[in-house]
């Protein structure tokens, strides 16, 4: 019944002439919740990504060279990345099309100073801003999250960067400041760091931002790529 209802909603969105980014957002919700077959999802990804790319440039989107990339947590630097020399990146078992059932940890956690777990920086007493690493267009998000949700990412964002032919994923936010279809640039504030997500909300988990990058070289199968060296590079010059 849930599968049928989801399919009906998805068809309605596509039929109403929604933007490619809005369609991708609806598609990912079905992938995330396992309401669509893998083959159907791959076909739709293959269809939508070229449209999203065209829309990005048509509306004034500009490519960002890697030299312009920004560290994603404002006020923090490379030493806030969890693990040792990128050891937090554990891609084995991960498959984007597995949705909420996906395994592994194909990304990096960037920790903030929040001993009392109130989602505020211990030094400033204020929320910590999440910055867009590169330029791109927001293609999926989850602004609402409840403590009993099964979602690992909590309040998340996906940002497609046409110049890199890949998608940046930001998870566990406190609040989201952009939505699907918004064009973003390096260093733009897109969210605030939080504790949303199935595991991130647990007391055992320090407050952090989870960042992942997915390559879509073949056009239809987002595959994780380790961007630790890029994060460390931009993090060393962050203030």
C-alpha cells in the first residue's frame, strides 16, 4: 500500500511539470524509503541528471574550481575531521539504491565543540553553519525529522555539482536553509550542524556533520568517492 501511494505521489509530481530538481527530490524519497525498484530508479536518475545540469547553467549556475572549494563547517578546520588521515571512510557494503537499509560509512564526520549536546558551539553559544563545499544545485532534502525516524541522515541535503559530475551529501543538520532547485556557491550557508538521524541523535554520538561525495560518471549509479584529501586541503586554510 505504501509503495502504491508513493508511486501515485511521484507520478503526480512528474505530471505537474515540476522542476528536474523537485522530481529528483521525489525520486530520492522513494529510493530512500524503498518504494521503487532499482531498475526504475536507475532509469529515472539517468533521465533527470542531464536535465538538472541544463537547468543549473540556464539559471546562471557557475562552475567552481577545486581551488575555490570551502571547508563545510564554519569556524572549524581540518583537525575537526574524525578518524586518522581519513580512516572514517568505510565504503564497504554501501549502495545508494539501498536507501535507508544502506550499510557502510562512505564519508567523513566533522565534529563540533558541543559537550552538552544542545547543537550549539560551546564557545559561541550559537548554531554552527554548514557551508556548501562547491557550487551546484540542491536536488534533495529532508527538512522534517522526528526522533523515532529510521532515517540515518536525519535532516539531509543533496547538492549536485555538474562540473564534478557528482553529488555532495550533508547529513544530521539542525536546520536547512536551502531547498531543491536552489543554486548554491562555495562557502554559502546551507544549513546548521545538528544531531538529527537514527544514530546521530543518540547520546553516545558527538555532534557532527556527515559529508559524502557520490560520483555519477556512468550517469545512473551514484558511487562514493573519498574526498578526505580535498577536505583536509581546504580545512588547512579554514579559519
